[in-house]
């Protein structure tokens, strides 16, 4: 079993800089969150135990781009939903979406594959990444995600994410329906 912690770890200097920056940013914004440290997770199946410990569901996050690799998207959806490129592309008016390359993900969001998270938007001041959310996420009272590393997970109020975190990063979500 993992131990749940309120807020950031006491010693941020022992954490990767991108993770520590997330904790500092959430604290600065007075957004309450709980945290669990764990072994690296790579799949949504790996997250199931962590989900139960957090008391919520870790959101599935996908880093996508257009065919020309000039427009990037961060798609957030419930873990029980399947991403269908055709459906989401049509709703966004994009000819074809594909997964973005790790080097773009690292440059734009300071994250690597396996740790994709909306928390990376705090590093993305140029607004080169468009946030897209499955409208069903609005029914959730909390948001579970990684703090830019896949060795920890956090849960914070969805309302604080939408009304405080996103405006502070300068991002406004577009909503899509994922069946």
C-alpha cells in the first residue's frame, strides 16, 4: 500500500525540477492536493492500484499533433474511454491526429512518455499546445494525474483545476465528446 500525503513533499530539492515546479505552482495558487509516491507506471492498468489509493481515477492524457506536426494537443479523457482518432479529429476540425513525438513533448511540456499530464501546461507559455478535454470529465469532482513524472500521482479538485490552474497557465480547454 502507498502512503497518501497532503500537499508537496517536505524536501523538494530531492525531486526532479519539473515535479517540484508543479508542487510549487499548486501551492502558490492555494490549490489543495493529495500525493502518492510510487514505482514508475507505464500503462493505465498500472494506475489501477494508485486510483484506489487516491480515491479517484487518474485521467488518461495523450499528447497529439496534426499531420504536419505544427499544432499540438493535450487530450484528457476518462481512463475507461477509448481514443478514436477519427472522432476526435473531426470534432476539432483537424484532418488527422497522431501521437506527438517525445522530443516535442519534452520541449513543450517538460514531460516524457508515460508521464503525460495537464500539469505540464505550466511550462507551456507560448500556447503551442491546445488543451482538449472529454466533456465527461466535468462530471468528476476531482482530477487525478501525474505531476510531470510517472513516479508520483496527485488528486486535486476539478473545480480548482478548471477555475484556478488553467487560467494561471493561460490555457482554455476545448471540449469534445468521446463515446
